[in-house]
């Protein structure tokens, strides 16, 4: 399978609903075989200062030439 994606592969934010990918329309390619794991750099988000908040997740990539877009928003409740 050929994966092509922008950098970062997944954008996560507590505050921004509009995601900024560092490479614009440029895509990075990675060939994967069955069972491969495609590791990405780990990022640690600072704990939100406000109480309950939303998390915004966005990813855009191509899998074997098919464009896939994932956009997920979720309310986080801290107890």
C-alpha cells in the first residue's frame, strides 16, 4: 500500500478548528507492506488551562491514490 500525506500526518489541537499543515499541498510518500507499522513523531500537548474543552483532530492522506479525509471533534470532560 502506498501512503501519501502532508506533515504532520495527524493534526491535533485544543483550540484550533483550522489545521495548519507545514507542507501545504506537498505530500510525503511511504510504501507499506502487510503488517507494517508506520511510526510518526510523538507530540505531547500541554494540559488545557480551562476546565472542559474540545479536541480537534484532522488528517488528510492518500491510500493507493484514494484521498481520505478524517475530521473529528470531541468534547473532553475532566473530573
